């Protein structure tokens, strides 16, 4: 279960980014992947399950079809389809059976200002949508957002365009993803940017009712399992991020069911280090993170 009130989970494990999941996907082990779906639901806290088969989505579309059907045969949660390619999203939507998910819509992950045409396929199947606010359209080119203010303004434009257009969507159908990367390699202050972006989005009355989310597991990539105080490191780094952002409106994460996410006290060893790290810049940030696990 997710122990933080108001926080919901999109189960992330059916994804080749995890070694054990990749083995199942490479082997096209549908019973094994069904068991993985059931296990995520059993651990509790999931509102959706992600389906991402990586390059197989374009290389072997029949496997993707078979997998969606196999998952929906054993769980009744709605699914989230994590693909940037329109043709793969079309296949996912054509295959998805809302009746097996108690009538609930799937999530398309994701749309940006550069990929707005992805929304043209709503006639195939109604869906909720993840809006990636980490980049914006300037003229005909995409530009990364480097400040929380830029993320906020990009999100506002996308939400206004969707709610003001003929898309059949409400604020509750929109998930704003501010993007989150590994803090162990964060030379550009992107973790701080994500924290500050959530605060701006959550304080904006024009964005009320929309959901704010991140791919939380990205944060602790390339960090060791234990901190110098002997406690777990990865989940406490992730919990430190949640501690700072859930009060400001973060309400969904792409994360691992059963993981012990918690609100950390101010005097927690990792909480202190996380706050100090994101207040620093460049290599100073990396050194402060490393100090959590290296003497």
C-alpha cells in the first residue's frame, strides 16, 4: 500500500527498464507477465498499470496486442500506455477493452506541445492523457524547459488548449508530468526544478483539478541500496522528494507497488542530505548526494 495520504500509484513494472521484467518481455512470457500484473495489484495502491514493451511495440505489434489482452484477462485496473509513437498508441487503444476495466479510460503517456497530433486519435477510444511539461514549442523546434516558471507556463498552455478545445476532456483527465531524473547525475538543478514546478502548479487555481505526477523511480537511479547511517537509501531519496512535493499537489507517481514510500521527518539523515543537495548547484549537488553513502 502507498502510505502517504492523497498519493496514488501507476504501477511501473511491466517495462523493459527493469531487468526481471525485460527477461519476461524478451521471452514473450505472457503467464509470467500476467503474474507480474496481478502481483502489482495485490501489493495495493495502484490506480493504473503501465504497459511498455519497449522496441517490441513497433517491431512485434502482435505481441503488444497479446500482452494487453492477457493483462486485461487477469486484472481490472485501467492501463497506461507509455509510448511516444502514434502508431503504437493507436494499436494500444484499438486493443484496450474498457469493459474489462469497469468502464474506466486508459491513459496515453504522453503528449507534448511538439506531439499534439497524438490527440487526433481520440476517436479510436477515449483516454486520459499525460502532459509532459519539461519541453516547449518555440517556432517549429522543441526547447527544454530549464526553470520551474517555464514548466508552469508550458503546463498552463497545454491545459488551457485542451480544456478550451473540442477534446471531451476535463481537468481530472489530465496528468501534468514535470519530469524527474537521477539526482546522482543532476548537474543542472533539475531535481530542484521539479520540486519548485510542483509548488507552482499546485498553487495555480487555473490548474485546479488536474493531476501532478513524476516518474519517481528515476530519482534514485545509480545510487547504492544503503546510506551511511545503515538505512535504505533509494526509497528514502524518493520519500524525501514526496515529503517536499505531496503537500503542494503531487498526487500521482509512476512507481513500484509495495515500495515503502513515507513522509520523512525533518531530522531524517537522508531528508537532511536531500534538502541540502537540491539547494546546491553543479558538482556540489553531486558531492552532497555522494556524502549520503560515501565517507
